[in-house]
C-alpha cells in the first residue's frame, strides 16, 4: 500500500531506529523492478503529453524531490544517475523523435525547502499563476481520446467516463499500455538490467508473463477505486489506472518469490 510504504520511508528520519527502508529496497534485486517500471511509465506519459501538445522541445533538467528522490536512488546508485537518465532519454527519442544527450536528472534532499525557494524566486505573474492543466486520456489513435486536453477550456469536448463502454474505447487505453511495455522490452534488449539497475532477470521474466493479463479489468478496478461517476467528464489520464493494479500484483508476486 502506498500509505504504508510512505510510512516506512518516514521511519528513516527517526534517530532511535536502525531500520532503513531505502537500504532494504536497494538490496532486493526483485522488488526494485516495480519502481523502475513506475518511472518508465511516468516518462512515457510525459513524453506523450508533450508530443500531443505539439511541443518540439523536451526538458533539459528534471528535478525530483521527497520520496521520488529516494526511490530514484534505489534503482540508480551511480553518481549523476546515468542509468535512469539514459532511460528517460530513450523514451523521449522513441516517443517524440528527439535525441537529446543533455538531459540532467537532479535530486533534492529537502523538498519543502525547494518548493518554498522556487515560489519565492519565480516572480510569478498572472500568466504563470493561471497556467493551464493539461492531460492525455491515454488513447493511441486520432480521436479525442488521444489528444492533450485542457481541464478547463476543453470540458465540452472531453468524453464522459460512461463513454469508455462505447466503440471499444477501453481498448485504446490497453493498446497504449502494451505499447509502453513493448518499448520497455526494446530498451532492455540493449541494456543489462542487473548490471545497470541491480535487478534480477527473473523478476523481469515474471513481469513479462503477467503484465498484459486483464489490463481492462484493472482499468475497471481503478475507476471503481477512485469513485469515477459515469456521468462525469473524464478529469485525468486513464493510462495509469491499469498500471496501478499491474504493479501492485507484480510487487506481491515478487515479494512472495523473494527467497526462492
């Protein structure tokens, strides 16, 4: 559970305890895989969102803070995080067609301090304060399901949750999830998973066997878990809904085989 995992991370700040959740995960060659897939999904979604907005540039600097900063260090222990940087560069190249070697990953130890300083130094004007919130539902065709939508100005043309049941729209989400999996496969044909990320290949084989099973069912479970009413316009991406269930199941299976 996410809340319990966050609690375990928080225990690292207790000077009276010797338990360190980050070190525990660093040593586990199987349970690190869900973290790696999670970050792959984040950058795949981000790359698609930029593409569907028609942006011709990709970020040169990507900052992680808080728990994100900790989990990046779990899967990439080298100074400068070259392996996770290479993964990000790969997805931008495959999705956006942009091959940029100057991507820089920065990790912050003090997330609250970074947020505060950022707000103070940003010199916010009305344009920045009213920055639009844009999302990609998760489709992979030329329909509205595959566009970048503004949560405010595009409400009228945004589908309802009930529209998922029409014309195979759920399959559009499933296709994007499988496309993400295929890109991961291509990446790890040329990268040593264990040497670069400290992940046992058996964990990857487990992931390959179970990842594409019941994607639509996991999508449905996500809709129910987050109380999405059929009569409401879709208000966020659906791409991650199946992945939540898949990664939860993957972590469960890997934990149960950790000692085998």
